[in-house]
């Protein structure tokens, strides 16, 4: 009886899965190199040439062999090179598999020869090449000779080698982004140096890596990108970034053609788990720091900028999750956009989630860790921490808001001069901001501060500052006589804001502090308006809420309701503490509502709060209702040199006494005595009857 010889695939394939045209199959007697006969027919009457040759497509003819013969089979390509190892013994009817050699496995495409099946009953067999296609590894682009040093976290400060490593990584980024695949970074220390220049708004800037659309970088725990020592020095400072992109101004030409222009808006950029270390301790930028002169280079880990005279670069859809941004010597860690050109436009849809920003602003006096020049920015569960308080360098501002629909929630800010900065931009109105549930601790001057970049754009509107905790340190700061939890000291107006459920606390008396404070600027047309300050708690600050106008600009409508002030304490240059204090120049407050506020001081000795409410202002319309105070040293409620055109329900409910004014005329003193004091019984009856008549006339008691 005869058997048909067959391979598992016909035609013959080589180890890379390609048809092997001209392949030959040798048949020997087992254990020898003696050719053994094979046949073209099942009756075993027509011998075939041995070896048997495949056609140009690798197709073999039918091959028959007797059952009683045991063979040795060798398959070679048209050049005579083996396609796998010999099969010996080969029994007629046995399937033949081509086993790749080690050189073939190590050659390009070798992963396609290796099968893999996940250890689950429902899994299927895939090739290793298929699995590799799921992700790219940065080590696929870095010479093998460098792998051990990276994995061993060997510090290398050779600038030339750092540039070369950055170039390898850039190649990996470009390949992965082009295929829209994730690029993995094994845990290790990547000592890099900027290897390319590009145009920023301030001029040429070095960068390690160009940001690409669809750039998706994933760092295993412990993957750290570190700038080598000495790329920037006091003798030769260098403007640089780690990841950088500029504006899409295709008409701008780089000088000499030597500097990159990216030429497009970017989208879908993702970084996960990477540490980005600018190594600012060993890359200084301010050689004249001893004279108080600092360089304002960004030196950012992520720097999205514009070009001189061009519009800002824009990224739509960028995120940094569980990353670490450390040791930046310059102005910012994350710059989401940058342009001083009017109507340059903003990008959007940024996410910073679970990332840590540690010890930044090391060699500049103007560091804002996050520069939110974009719309629809979400910053959640992040940590902004410096080991020391700002002292000319360090953390000036943790995060700046410059775009609409910014959501900043659940973050921790520590040892910053200022927690947040709310501002506009040069392109569009900023609105719909939510700052919620954050903790600002060891704050040097300001917790959350409104400002104003320009009067040419409509004011910031619809801000919601909700349920935050702000805790001041007691360290003095140059030029700061009063620390402010939430408020505004700028010249440009803020409109339609809600400040509610926040807690502001202070622990010392070196510098005064206020929970909420709004002061008018010096531009008459710019007026803070429609601000609601409600249900906040102020603990041991000097002031609860303060409002102030001047001789140029006034304030609009302010509602101050349901706030609680506890044990407010004189501090610094302010010898009087007050729950709600309102002062003004000649400019007026349009409408002031004070209702349901509490000021309590339960200390029996030492400096205490002087006033529950004190007004010294020009107010067009004043509404007072159900405010309470206890333990005040001077008065629960006081008006000094006030000019109030209209009052509604003008009463103050104090624990110690009630105090009234009717049409500006004082009728009951702070301690409850009739005014003027009666000298005789007749005078007393007459005065009381007069006062009762006044009170009934104005509806303060029933007739």
C-alpha cells in the first residue's frame, strides 16, 4: 500500500510564511544520505526525480511512497538553504512542519514564526508578531547596548549621548504616532538632552521631543525621563522644553531653515505614568539671582507655544495621567497654549489626572506650574507641592485659568505663594469655571485670586468656587500686608461669581488675612458685579469678608449671606478684626445685601474681634437681615461716615443688644440705650414714645 506525502501547507512556504518558488524536497532512507525512491502514482509504477522540485509558486506535484519504507526528508529553498531541520524519521502519511532555525527567529519577521496562546480555555492561538502589533516598546528603537544602563537607572550626564538617546526616543514616538499605537517605556532612567530646536513665541527653543498628534506614551512605574546635568549653565543658559510644539503658521520661515515648524494643530496626545525631570538643580537659568534678577524661561515639561507674530499652537485632546513633573527651574511645567496675539484662538479638552507636580520653579521668581491657556480643561486629583515656601523662587502659582469650562477639583496645593489665578485671554470670553473640593495649605499670600489680563475682552463670568479649604502659613511676604483666601485685586471686572461652602483659616498673627476680599481697580468702567458670597466659614483670620472701592471705580451687586466668622484676630498692621468690613472712596457700591451672617468670638481674654459688621462706604441700596454677632469688643454693628440712599429691612439682630437707624438717624445705641439719653422720667417717657412712633412708622414693630 502507498501513502501520499503532504505538507501542512501547499504550496511550500518558507519560515516567513511566503511561497518558496523552486524549493526542493530530498527523500533519503532514514539515518542515511542514501536517496530513496518516491513515485508519481499510487500504484508506485512511475518514479519521480529525487529531489522533487516545486514550481515557481512553490507548488509540489503529488508524491507517493511505499508504507514499508521509513524516510529522512530534507526541504531546501531554490538556493539550497534549508527550510527548517531534516525530518528523520519520516513515516509515510506523516504531516511535515517546517521548524524555523534560530537565525530565522532572530531575523526581522521572526516573531511571526512563534505561536502564543493565553492560559485560558477560551483563548486562541496567535503569533508573537500579532501580539507585538498591539503595542510598541521604546526599546525597539534604542540600541540593545543601552538597555542595561537604562534598566539599572545608571546616571549619565554626557550631553552628546543624551541627545542621541532623545533622538532614538523621537523615532519611536514618530513611528507609534503614525500608526496610532501606544508606545511603552519600561521602568528605568532615560538620561536625555534636547536634540532639536523649534520656534517659540519668545524665539528659538530647544526641545527633546516634538509633540505629535496621536502620541500615546505609557510609562511603567519607575520610567523617568531626566535632562542631563549642565545642558543649561550660568555661563550659557539655554531655553528648553522636554515636549514642545509651536503654532501652525505655515508661512513663517525659520532662519536659515534650521529650526522646526510643526505646521499643524495637534490632537489626541496622551502621557501616562511618566516622570519628567527637568533637573533644574543642575540646569540653572538665572545667573544674576543674587541681585534678585531672574530669567523668565518656561523650561516646561510640556510646552505648547506660538510663533512671533503668529497664532498659538493648539492641541485638542491632551491628557497627562499619573505622571510626575519635577524639578522645573523655570516659569511653567505644563503650558497648554501661549500667545499675546489678539484673536489667536485656544485649543481645548485637556485632562490632568492624578499627576504630581513636585519642587518646581527652582530658579525663577514667576513660576505658574500649570498654564491653562485652553478651553475645557479638567484638573483632578493632582498634587502641587514644594518642599519649601516661595521665597523669591519656588511655587508662585499652582494653576492659572485662562479658558472656559475649566474644572479644577480634588487637588492638593502646598507651599505656594498663590493657589490659583483666574484670568482671561486675548481671544474670547472666559466663563463656566468650577473650582471645587480642593485643599490649599501653607499658602503664602493668596488662595484663589481673580485677575484680568485685558479690558478688551468681556470679563470672566460664571465662576463657581465651592467647598475648598484654604489654610495660610504665618510667614511674611514682601509687599503683602493682608493674605486673601478668595478675591480680586486686579483692575478688570469679574461678573456673576458664586463663592460658597469654602473654609479659610489662619493660625498666626504675623500677617493679617481675609477670607474673601474684593477691591475695585482703577478703571472706572471695570466693576465687579453679581457676586454671591454665601455659607463660607472663616476661622481665626483677621477679616471674614471685605469690600472696598476707591475714588475711581465702584462695585456692583454683592450678596453676602450665611457666612460664619469665628475668633477673628488682629494681626500684622491691622489692629482691628471684623467679620464683614466695607469701605470706600467716593465711588459707590450699587447694591449690598448682608443677611444671616454670624460673627462669634468666645475668647475671654486677649485680642478679639472688634466688629461683627462695620460699614464705612457710599452705598446706593443696602439690605440687612438677621445678622448676628457675639463677643465683639467694640460693636456688633457699626456705621461710620456712611452714605446710604436706600435701605431695606435695616436691622441687626445681636445677642447683646439691638441697634437701629431709621433714615440714617440713630434711634437705639449699640448697648440698647435710647438716644439721646433721657435726663428725667418725663424725658424718658417722651423720648421712648417718639422712638416707638419712628419704629412703627418704618414697620420695624407692629402698631
